[in-house]
C-alpha cells in the first residue's frame, strides 16, 4: 500500500513539473521590431535633360516710323540640361536649387511688304536658368509618400522661381544686333518616377516661363526687339542620388 501511494505522489509531481522543464528547454527569442519604411530626411544631387517647344505671346519690334509693331511668333524647339542640389524631408516634401542650360531655335516672325525689311526673322536663344524649387511626392505603391524604404512608383508636382540670363541672336534679311538681358523666370512641374533607394528616376513635364527676352543693348532703336511672355514646354527626365 505504501508503495502504491508513493507511486501516485511521484506521478502527480511529474505532471506538474513537466511543463516547467519543457518551458526551460525552449530558447527565448528577442522581439523583432517593426520595419520602418520611411527613409527619413536626406540630401541629394540631381541631373536632368529635356526636349522642348518654345512658345511666346508676342514679339514687339520697332519700325522705321518709330512705331512698335507686334507679331505672333511661330513655335521654336530645342533642349536643356542641368544639375541641382536638394533636400527631402522624408514626409513627401523636397526642395532643390537647379541650374539649367537652355537652348531653342526656330521661334520666328514673318514681315511682309509693305512693311520695311520684309522676310523671316528667326530667334536663336541661349539661356542660363537658375531656379529654387519645391515639390510634393505622392506614392503610387500603397505607402504614405513616394520616397520611402519600400521604394516603388510615385507621382509629383512642383513649382519654382528664379532668373534667366538670356543671350539672343536673330537671323533675318538684314543684320540684327546680338544682345541679351536678365529676366524673371518661373516653372511648374508634374511627373512620374520610381524610387530605388539611393537612386531615384523620374520623367515629367516642366513649363518654364521667361518674362522677356531682348537683344539689349543695341545702338539702333529700330533694330531692338522684345519677345514677351515666353513659355517653354519641356519633356524632362531626371536622375537623383541620395546621400546623408
């Protein structure tokens, strides 16, 4: 009888002790923190290239009588390329400063007789465009923002303001003095891109506004002209590299 009771006591003790022994044999693993997909703030370098069409509201050109005649110019075309340095906040906003070399040709007017010096006058424009820009990115991949640790596709909108240093040459039936000016400039941007982590690529539209292009200074006021309110439509590709 005593042996039977002893066996029962041992069996009950084993039942209570077994879970503790098994628990002691299982190794404990540290908690795995949640992955932060937000890339955070960072600086970046950028390079861009674009093809463009040059449209202008009007060309003002003095005639021999001293009157100022306005003309509606035909479209020009050209290209631009540039570099920039920027900063992104990590929550969708980014800012950069860019410098672009912009060239167009083909913007032209036609003077017909009995106007003086009839013929086709074609503008060749070279501008250095300096802009301060701000953008906002929208994720297209389900994240909160375009720039994130997840990467993926995004869309953006932006705007910029600055100055254009213009150098203008005109080919025509008579010699036209070459000259240039400094004008206010602005831009609007929108496009699509893909975030690959350190590298980001995008393609989009940029509309560049240049307030006035002239051939100042010129000694002959009859040969002075002004191209008013130019809007240059660009299809532009950009590659950016992030660093901290």
